């Protein structure tokens, strides 16, 4: 039986609100759509900006566990789609046996992906410039958001998305990801790249994404070594990091869904 549910996993600096267009789009196609918030993020954007305490205390294991619980309660395995950090969580979910197919959109890398483009360093600098940020929730100002998330958007749309979607991000999780390749042992973003039972996985990138450029996605995809598994990469021109909210998002959403249905 084909999947009848789509689980959308948001990334850092945003909430499930960033999926609002995709939720309606997929529901109109007859799918049940779930866009769960990270634990503690179940309030609105405005509330998290006013009190970022839930952002400071959230952890990767807690996020993954909450997503696994939701999927376990479904009648059949869903399609899982994740954006940015949600793309890394999508990979973890598939590795753990959850999901019929996965799409990682402008995905953050999982453990062992060492490609760090200069544009990514610049995008992440507001978090990484101060080690004390490991214990804080760190937001972007508008210019930082514009560079990292919406560099190919018209000015009015870039500012509108900042006002509607932006929240601080977890400095603890971000620093943990940045240091993952120099710490001994497995980290919270570990996946088994040799897992032959992993469901099909598609990486989608925006060609002009500064935060998670296509070379990050390609490097991540090349780590998967198990024979018989499907791992593919696609790149959309003229698009930046916040593809789910950029004009023409329907093309990305339809491509992701068609691919997932064909391979699930």
C-alpha cells in the first residue's frame, strides 16, 4: 500500500509554520499531513521569540524520539520530508527504520560529512563566533537571515518571511554539529551509512543556498554505501535555503512527492 501520510520536519530558526503552504498543498491532494514541532516548540513563533527557553533546552535525541513516537502510531509508514536540520532528522529516522521514503531538502549533514563551504561558515557565524552561545538560543538579525535563508528572494518577501517565520536556534545543538567530526565516538546525528534496509532517500538543494549548499548535500549522499539502497540528489536553480517558502515552491513540493511515491 502506498503511503497516505506525509510527515514534514522543520529546521532551525523556524517552526512548523514554515511548512504552511506545503501542508495545504498536500492536503488538497488527499494526504494526511503532520508537521510536528520540536518538543517545547508547540507555541507560536511570537511566543518563542518572547521566551526562547524551550529552544535552549531541546536536544537532538528528544526531537528524534518525539518524531519516532508520532510515526509509530500511524497505520502505515509515511513519507518523511525534512528541511535543513529537519533533513538530518529525516536521515536519522530512515536509518532507524521509520518511513517509506525520505526527502531531505537543503539538509544539514549527518555525522562524518566534513564539507564546510565558506558561505556556510558566514551563515553560521552568528552562532559560532562566541563559545558562550553553546548555552543560548541564538537568533539572526534581518541581514543575517537575508544572507543565510533568503538571498535570492525579492526584498519584500525576504523581510516578510523573517517577520513571519524567524525564531532563535539552539546554540547547543548547532555547536554539537559543528564539533561532531572532532569528537571521539558517535554523536547525536550518527547514521549507519551501510544500512541496507534504509528506505529510499532524495536530497534536494537550492543552487544558491548559502547555509547548506549543494556540495554539502552531494557529500552527504556519497557517504551512503549500502548496495541496493536508493540515494539520489537533485538541484533547483535560482533558489536559496528557504525553498519551502520561495516563489515556485509548488514545483519543489510536487517533485518531492512524486519521487517519494515512485520509490516508496
